């Protein structure tokens, strides 16, 4: 059986090991304002891309068939809907990454 002196030495050794581990682990990076701005620009780009693609397809079909801008309006609206869906998917992805990082930081702190 371990003597009380040995138990104290083991506790002191464990405390020193934990202290050295904390000193050697890097601080978790926190997203800066620029990082979030990059996400915002990504979402804006996705929305505009959806609108432009819808505009291009609609205009092309109107020129091809010689119709009034019915296809243009229809495909711009579809492009808007597609752009919003992609933006929402991106927002969900970013939120999941942030939650995962917060959970990892919380687990490291324990």
C-alpha cells in the first residue's frame, strides 16, 4: 500500500504534468472580424451568383424563343431562391463549425 508521503508526491507530480501540458497547448484561435467578413462576402457572392445565372438563362431563353421577358423574370426568381438556399446552407455549415469549436474549447478547459 502507498504511504501518505508517496500519495502527496504523486499528486504534486500530477499537478506539475498538468501545468506543463497547459503551458504547451496553444490558445484556441478566436474568429476575428475579418474572418466573419469573409463568411459574409461568401454569402453575398452566392446570392449574386444565383441571380446572375438565373438572369443569364432567362435572357438566353427569351432571345432564343423571341418571347417577352417571361423567362427572364421566372429564372431571376428561381436564381434568387437558389441563392438564398445556398446562403442558408452556408450559414448552417458555419454555425456547426462554430459550435464544434466551442465544444472543443470547452472540453479542453475541463
